[in-house]
């Protein structure tokens, strides 16, 4: 992240004023400006915060400040810069006492100590886009792969977590998450729109909410598309016959009309075949099929060569409601990448992921 400093001015609250020697003249309060402002300092995740006393006050001893806490990364008479290498949700508050010396005719020789209360800010919660309306037959399953949410997460190296927060209306069906998908089972007797609310959290529990809008229609001759796991070869490549993963109960012709973006690698789709290349695994992409006016979505989850693969669970796990993600979201773009590439960076990154450049 780009350097971002928060200037924190010294505060008299909780300060101990020490007169620097018997021969120091006592100045009236209006003649000697005193530090003012918050003594609470929050260090942004991956960034810095600074303590900057107001004139005429200066940091008396950087050696004393450095000895108190490892959060101090630099110090001089005018400022103290704080940073943390990692985020610890159990770190609590670190109190850093800073002795300030007065300068100039109004405060020369005077000293005071301000006790700064320093905390760590958590990383931003994951980012996720909502999924627009998807059709599902009454009584059938709708599986939505995580790749469709365009997830971005600063701290999801351990998989973070997903959970279903609710289905509205409740009679529309039931939903749960798996390590790779959100699954909705539509009720046999329900017709119309349903909203599945989903929570996505990072490794330290910061959660964002997103959702899926599902349209439940009467069961008839269904079009279906499969959700499969595919192992890549030693070069991280795979070729998948998507047409073989879809069909129609009525025997109608089914066409593969498009693929979604992969989370990490690139995927191109043409003539019913997907070609994938990537090295960050597991990875995933969705595809859509049409048969007349009916449509369905399927997904492909890519795993390393030789890894055991299996189907998407058909029922929720009874052990827990929050499930770690097997598809690790990428980190969000940095300020630097946006500055270097301009407004078209997100667009060109998407083109790279779908193989359109």
C-alpha cells in the first residue's frame, strides 16, 4: 500500500507535566501553547501512522520511545512513525509514553509526558459483487462457484470463510456453502424470486455481505450443466469439453454460450471447449449454456495434477456453518498498480483472465 501517515498531535489528557528544574520561569497558560488532540492512534493495516507534536513541543528522547515498543519504526524530534508487520486481533492496546520538551521563549525548559494508546486496524473486509438473477427449476439445485463473486481479499491466505446468512423468503428453499460453491435448493412448491444472502470473511473474521438472486420456475424439461473438478497437467493447463457437461431432458440441442473469468489463471472458450492455463491452484470458472429459451450454468474447478477430486457436496456440512474457501481470493489491486495503469487496469486484467487479449 502507498505510504499514508496520520498525524497525531500531543494531548494534555493523561499527561504528566514536569517542570524542568528549579530555575525555570513559570509562564502563563496563554503564553505557552500546549499540545491538543487525540491520544488514540490507530495503525492502518499494511501502512503507517505518525505522532507529530505541535510546536513548540518536540520529542525529548527517541531512545526512550524505541525502548517501549517494536511498533516504532522511526523517530526524530518532530515525529514518531509507527507500523506493524502483521495484524494480530488479540494485540489489544499498546501504551507508548512520550516525553515532550518545550522550545521557544514560551515553553523552553518545560517537559510533559503524553501516553499514546496505539491499536492496530484490521485489514479491509473482503470485496464481493452480488450475483444477478439466476434461474433454477423448483426442487432443483443451483450451484454458484466462488469465481462468479469476483472476490478480492487482503488476508485470506488460510481460506477465510463463507456462510449463508439467510434465504428470503424462507419458504423459497434452503442454502449452504461448500469450500468451492454456494448451493441453493429450491422448494418444490415455490415460484418466483428468492434472495440468498452470503457472508464472506477473511482469516481474522472481518466479514462482508453479498447475495444471489434466484428465480424459481416450474419444473419442466430441464436444461442442465455440470459442476466438475478437473486436474491440470504438469504445465498448469487443461482442456475441457464443456458441451459434454451439459444437456437437455427433452433432447434439445444445447449450446455453450460463454465462460466466466477464472480467479487466477486464464480461460478461453470456443466451439464448446474451454482451454485453461494457470499456476495458482485451485482455480475456478463458470460457463453458461442455452437450449432455446432455457439456460443453465455450470462450473469447472481446477486442481493440481494428481490431487483427489470430488463432486460439490449435495447437502450442507453438519459440523459448522462457516466453511473455509478452497478457492483463495486474490488480493485487491494496490494504489500503485492503479496509478501506473490508470482507469483501464481492472478492465485489462479482466480481459487477461478470460483470454480476450
